[in-house]
């Protein structure tokens, strides 16, 4: 209850996310400090959070002791500590080895372990307690993503005065898949603690509402769930986006332009530079895409003298078995393709297993003639939008999986089915040979979409919708 909650600070707008928007760095002398980890979410939310006494609640990213809240760049950051065991069970286990594959169409086989679930419940409760302790009366709390689906109901239990929103960054699966989850009902009830549940696509919102009707038995109508106590919960789509202007400015800088030219030179000035940039994740379809490209070379449709594929795979979740296996599979494929098809100074695939600063990403986007984004399933896919934002000259072709959320908005991309290798081959070839006028026509339309819908538009649409449903709440927060 309200009186038993310790209030160390009183924020009017709280973001609760698995990770804090900072990384802890250990200096040479052993002391630790914080380095901001810039991302779309924090850059979109920071301005409105500074205006509203904002607090960000999250895990600092490594196992460790409890820490006091601290100020960073005008925001209050509230660290939630996880033990080694919780990192293994809540984060690597239930979040990334149960929910992640299940929510992505079983792109890998999900593991179901009851201890992992217990840890998920325990850690979600810790996040909810931290939010309850730091929220002012009537504050707005915005909970992020699949790691924290129980937080909305736990938080409502502690603090019925709060306005609670939830946003899922990854797909929400159809009932046939979701129903495999032994804890399906608890997750649905966890989400129903929110006033507004946001998804990338309207199909996901519909999956959720249907499941609530079937599995929890509540009355629903379109995007609204009617709870027995009179409260209503809405489920709607809010497609996320990028800091479009930020990417445009970066891409326009002289350094990035010069670096883009240098990248092309270093690759031997190929006629067509294909590019893939992904977290190294089995949902992203990296292996199938590289196979399609290598077959185009083996078949003689492309030649290593004038085509190259640059694949950046950012290291990710390296302690989860399926990710280790994927890394080995891709290493092996790249080695074989380059061994079979490359020539001296002309590898078919230029493969980089590392992460780069934003400037280098922008230079790669500027350098690439054909961007290839072929996930088997993806909530949105920001890389596709970043490529579009960086194409200041209005050229460049985007090959995009129809199973990425981004395909709903970027209709003028060269759309592919990532399971269809021959189809991907044909479309990659078509994109690389298309008339400049045709490429420009498509890019122009996509640039319009990305400039009209950026990440601050996303954040303000969500927060306005959360504040604006008057019948379920009297006190409203205006971001
Ligand atoms: C999840 C959902 C949804 C990647 N490598 C480097 C780097 N990145 C940046 C990209 C992009 C972001 O990371 C990746 O975002 P994606 O959307 O492509 O994919 P996920 O990581 O799977 O994100 C996804 C997203 O959440 C947002 O809701 O779109 O569907 O799966 O911004 O640029 N950035 C830098 N160096 C790298 O090496 N600086």
C-alpha cells in the first residue's frame, strides 16, 4: 500500500527498462564511472524526462551489489541489482532463451525451465518495487519490453494511483504459439496491469486482445479490454522509429562522407556494395542472406571483381548456447564462401564480428548500394530505417524482409520472403540492377515516411495516448 512505500525521490515520469541508458566502465585505477550508452529510446525520452522530473529504472548491466540512485545528465538513474544467478536465469534464461525465441515464431527452440520463471517473477517484483518507491503521486510510468511483462500488474498492486503504460519492442505471437508458454496466463495478467499496452504492429495488439479473451476470459471490443472491476486496458500499435534528423546530420558531415568514400576504395571500388548490419542473432536471417549472395556469385550472376557483401554482426548474448552455435555457423559459411569464390584482395564477403561507433555505421550506410535486411521475424528493425535516413542523395536500394515490422511502413522497399533463397537471390539481383530512376522513386517515398515518423513522434504519440483516455482515470499527466 501507499504508506508502506519508501519514497527516495518523487518522479512524475518514470521509464522502467531492463537496462539503464549507461554502461559502467572500470578505470585503470580500479574506480568505476558511467558512460552514456546512446540509443533511440533514451534520446527520444530524455528531453521529456528532463522536463518532467524523470527517473529511469534499470539494470546497470553487470552482476553486482545494490547501488543508490544517482543523477546523470539531468536524469535520475535508479539501478536495480541482479545477482550472477539472476543474470543467468532471468536475463539469459527466461528472457533470452524462453521468451525471445517463442515470440519470434520459434526461430530457435525455446527452453522452458521452472527455475527461470521463478527468477523472472522475483526480478520483475524488484523492478516494480523500485518504480513504486520513486514515483510521485499520480505519476506516469512507462515499462519497456519483454523482460518486464509482470511489472505493470505488480506496480498497480503497490500503487493504484499511477498511470501505467507498457511497450513491447518485439513481436507478440499469435495464440497458437503463445499458448505453449506454461505461464501464459500470468504474463497476460501482468500486462493487464497497464492502462495502455503498446505494440509495434496492430496485428500484435490483436493477438494480445484475442488471447486475453480466450485465456483470461475478459470482455473485449476492438482495442479495448474491460476488466471486472470497471477498469479498461487498451492495446494499440505504435511503430517505433529512429532519430531521423540525428542520422541525417551525421550522414551529411564531411568526416562521414570521406569515410564512406574510403570504405569503397578499400574494397576495390566495387560496382555494387551490398551491406548487412545486425546484432548476431538467429532471428536476423544472416546465414540465409549470405548463402543467397554467395550463390549469385557461384552461379555467375555476380562477380567478385565488381560485387562485395559487407556484413557487420554485432556481438550479442554470447553466453547463450544458440548464439554461440550461430556464430560458428556463420564463421564456417564465410570461410567456405571466401575460400571457394574469393580472389586475392577480393573476398566475396567482408565479415566483421564487432561493434562500431555511430559515425562508422553512418559511413557504411552511405557507402552501400544495396542494404539487405532479411530477418525471419523482427519487431520493427531500426537498421532499415537508419539506412533510409542516411541516403541523403535519394539513391540506394533496400531489400527488406516482409516479416520485419518495418515492412508495414516501408512498402517501397524490395520486399522478400527470407525463407525463400531463390526469391532472395532474384530480388537482390533485381535491386542491384534496377534503373537509377526506379531506385530513386522508391527511396524518395521511404525517406518521406522516415522523416515524418521519427522516434520523438513515437514517444509523444504513446504518452499522449496514455494520458488521454479520460474514462479510466481522473488525474492526467501532460508530457
Ligand atoms: C529490438 C527489436 C526493434 C547495431 N550494431 C551497432 C549498432 N547497432 C544499432 C543499430 C540499431 C540497433 O542497434 C539495432 O536495432 P534493431 O531494430 O535493428 O534490432 P534489435 O537490436 O533486435 O532491437 C527490433 C528494436 O528493438 C526497437 O524497438 O526495432 O525489432 O528486435 O539502431 O544501429 N550501433 C552502433 N554500433 C554497432 O556496431 N553504434
